[in-house]
């Protein structure tokens, strides 16, 4: 292995070439659109986008906020063949912080959040949209560091109550808000890409879900690939209102398994793939993955930001990864969001440019310039020109304003 290090001020970049990619054995998980953790992730990001757009349009800047501690607490439902209903609401815990005023003008944060939440559930789980119990825990409390003296109010004390957008330090210089880590790697193995496609096929808009309205969106898949054959456990719920009997449920299960086999033959030709579906089912006792809404959030399950898919949409414990919950974080300077996205995209760019396997780790230090990570580690399986690698790194680190605009305006939902 060859190692090249470059130091600039407080930043250090290390390039390692000849590093080996991960072993052939792969474990990969993906949670679908209706999984409670995915719902929490995507709702938190929708709130950040809505608040960012509002304050940008009204004041000319994205005001300080974070909604990345949001949680969903499952309700209760009653499920019968051919019918179903909610019997207790889903509680939405809107935890976080947001500036509630700028220049003395109040911002109706809770009203904006409520409109966003209700619209989200109308789109994602319409059966639940009228069965929500919203609990607001949004503060405007300052972060540590606002030490009061006789010389006036420190800047940080106005963090969530700016006199004008000129009080926002990031308009002058972008600084990392936290000491954290962003991680990315490329390329995906064919099996990893297959897992993503299969979950999306059953949990999102597809020909299968269009033709089979009983298919719910709280899909979850765990896959194991040993280098020769693949084994998959998949959970696909059914919606009770359009499942008339136990036999209909079992017939639908066979349709799901047939579709799994079809897509495996198409995407992984020549590979032996075995599937197990809804392994907790006990048909003779009518214990089935049958739901009213298509999601377990209707009946006691919980969803929390950061417990679901990573920013690349997968959960891959044998790949490098971190525990940051990127969704709902401020898109202007929160490194837990921006560094993970930048690392993922840089890894893909390095793979495209040099071939082989690429791995990127961006480590921040609180208060250091956003475009100057404290440590940058790039690992490549193929030989590479250090100058070309540094050029691609510099290009990625210079792109944060563009990445921020994309997150706000393009409606990107991470993971």
C-alpha cells in the first residue's frame, strides 16, 4: 500500500492506494418508503426543506434550524379480512430547534410544520393523515458558547433570534457546526443494487404496486451474499381492505415471491438466490403481515431519524459507515448531512475516474471552515495520480453551496 499525505493549515489529506475492497461476503439491508424509520427520516427532511424555503423566500437566507431528532410513535389499528380502521392516532414528536423570528418578525414555525406534516402523510400514508397527534417540542434555545459579559450580547446568543440575516455568520464564512464524520464508498456490488431495486419495486410506485393495490409500503429486506449465492429475507405487508380472506393473503404472498424470482433472474443472472417472505406469518392462527395502512406505524411500531437507511439508501455493516442521522439537519453547514453526501459523491467520482474501489472519509472539527475538513482520508484499490485525486477532492469540497441549493430546491429525500 502506498500512502501520500498533504497538510494545509489545520487540514490534512491522506491518500492510500492499493487498499483492498471489502471481502466478497456482503450483508445489506434496506427499509422501504412506509417503514417507520424511513417515514421519520423523510418527514424530518421535508420539514427542513419547508423551513429553509420559507425563510429563504421571506428573509433572503436559510435561518438556523434542525429537525433531526423527530420521532414517530405508533398508533393502534383494527385489522379484518376486507376491512380495517385506526383506533388510536400516530403521535408525531416534532423535536428540534428553529429560529422563531428574524428582525422582530415572528415566524409561525408550528403552523408551517403542521402543514408540512399533514401533506406528507396524505402523500405517503393517506389512511393515517386524519389520525395524527402532533406534539411540538421546538425551541429557539442557543447552543453553548454565548458567554455574557459587559461588552454586549455575544453573537451566538442571537443564533435563533437574529436581528437581521446579517447576524448569520455563515453568510460571511461557512464553518462546520460539529465534530463529525462523513463516509462514502463506491461502487455498489450488483447484489447491493438489486436489494435497493427490489425494495423500491414493492414499496414505491411500480408496475407491481399499480397492479396489486393490496401491496403495502412498509417493506424491509435483509440480504446475505457469500460470493457465490444470495439469501434474502423480505417483509412485504398487505392492506386488509383489499384482502378478502386468508387464502387471498396466501395467494398474494405467492405473487410476491414469484416477482422476487423474476427480478433476481433479470438482475442477477446465473446467481442462485433464495427468498423467505414474511417469516413471522402463522397462517393457521391468522397471524399475518396484514395491515390497514400498509405500514406497522399504525400499530405500535416507532420510527426515529437516523435508524434507517444511510444517505446512499442502504444499511451495509461490512462497508464503512457511520451513525449520523442526516435527514432534517440544516443544509447550509451541518456536517452530519453535507459531509456524508459529499463523501458518497466523491467516492463515486473517484471510482469513475480511476476504476476499482474507492472509499472516502471526511472528518470535521467544530468551527473549522466547512471546505477544509480536519482530516480527509481517501482509499483506492487502484493506482492513482495524487495530483488528480487532490483535484477531485478540492472540486468536491468547493461544491457545498451548490449541494445546499440542491437539497433545498430539488426536494431530495435522503436515503
